[in-house]
C-alpha cells in the first residue's frame, strides 16, 4: 500500500517504493484552502510510491455549480471546516441515525465523536504496532446490535486480525472480550488493506492487499485460494471468511452503497483506480497484476476479458497523486448536489474529487484546497462526510 504516515504537509515527502527504492514526491502547494494546513511533523513511515509516468486518461473537470431541487440557496462552493485534531485518525464511522460516531486512531485507540473527540471507547494499542503500514486499520459497528464493535488491525507480528468486542450502553468496549473472527498471515509489511464495512446481506466485508512487495511477488492477485488481494466476505456469527472479489492490489478504502461497492485501489507504478461492481455478486475480478488501471501491467499486450475494469483511472502525478484514498458515496442532506457521487482523494495529492457511475470526474480542489495528506473519509449518523488527514478531522460543508 503506497500510503501514509506523517510527513511535511505541502512540501517534499520522502517516499519508499514497494521495491525498496526511495524517491521524492512533492505534494502540490495549492492556493487558498478553508482550513489551515496541518503543522509539520517528523515522518514515522512513508508511502511506497514510485515516480509518475504517463498522462491521465480520465481528466478531472472543473467544479460546476449543480442545480438543486430543494429550497436551499444555490451551492457556490464546497469547503472544509476543521472540527477536531487527532493523532493519525484512521476511521470515522456511524450507522444511519446514530447520535454519536466513533473515531479510531492508527495506534489502536477508539473515541466517541460528536463533532469533537470525546471519551475513550477502546484501547488495543498493546496488540498492534505503527511501523510500516500497520496499525488499527478499520472499524465497524454491527448494523442491528448496539453491543457489537468490529475492528481490523495488524497484530504485533504484522498479521491481519479481524475481531469483535462487546460494547456497553455507555459506548465503552471491553478489550478483554475480544473474539477473533479472522486471522491472515501477511508475507510483507505493506498492502494490508484496511476497510471493513457491513453489506446489505448482514455480512462484514474486508479489504485486503496482495501481501506486499512490488508487482505481486507472492502471486496472490490472481490466486482464488487465498484471502489476500481482494474483498473478503465474513459471516460474523460463524467467522467463516471467503474471498468474494479478487484481483486487487491494495483496496485501502472501499464503500458499500446499497448493492454497489466502490473501491479505491492503490496502484503500482503508473495508475490509481476507482472500481465499481455489485457487492452482491461473488467472483468479480479486477485484474491485478495483469492490469494496472485501464492498462496492461505485466506485458504490453494482455487479455482483459473477464475483468471488471475501473470506471476512473488517475495517472501517477496527476494532481500530485501517488496513493488513492477513496472514499465514500455522499448520502447526506446538507449537499444534495453531491447525492450519489463517490468522493475520493489521494494521500500525496490531497485533492478532493468526485465521480458518478459513468466515471465522469469533477475536481473540487479549487473550492476546498489541499489540507494535507488525506488518509480516509468518514460519515456521521446523518450521512454528512468528513475528511481525515494525518492530524485533523475536517467536515465537508456547503458554501451557499
């Protein structure tokens, strides 16, 4: 997974390639932003990015003001409102209607969040590490049972763990109640995936990378006999886990919207991608490592038949792109002009873009600016969207 870990915002980032080489990438020093850029900090680890090649085949269009069918004033622009500071916030999640969301930090701590960082909910910092691309990576509440919290983290050996914790009415989880559902050995320190989310069928879905290294050296991308390199379906009652979708390099963040799954899959050398397919359909193959984005990867002439090709491709270097952070489908009420659009960003580029199902991209960066290194997106119980950088929680707000 080519991403992460604190570096100097809007300045030069030293980035380790997946093959162990080191390059320098420069995040764009864009113009005005509605929030202050985060304070600089010393890097603890870095994205495994490689130099940009090629040009984008999908060109982001300028932001346009969409007409609204509500009585709200016309949307002039989007903005970010800085609502909280946190130590590498990694997940912000709530179920529809929840008054309080949960905010997780990479080091293993989970807090209440109601517009500010509140009381501690869970601390599993003694079970994980923050080296490389490891740590607490995903979190989800059971859609029907308030007392069940699920977490995805890498253990102290670097292997994948998906576990359940009992949570009281006070939203305090008992760390000693851990029930491990899934454990997966990881052959390298990167490409651990991250996201977990419940689907419409009540199963928990997990994104896992191809096991790390550069170019899928472990051969997991097209291997149906491993859980690595795809979307995994987990029965939370039995712990049964099956590879549901395959052919992904590192699906750091995905989003289930109805029966659709939108995936931001981190690329190797040249292209990031957004994929869209039915989460209800087993066996979808996204093509890695035969393809990277819309292009052949292993050879200049490859057979793409049977693959679900991305709806959006972002060339490395386009807007500073090096590691896609995507994303979430907007379903809130404050910005109806975005309804149904998939919002995504990039760890290095820090831009904000959205796409519809046709793959038509709108670039909103001129509105919101570049707030730093974007790690994740989140939603509250009203469906309003938040953007998480390495140091801040930002609310996406309409300017009317």
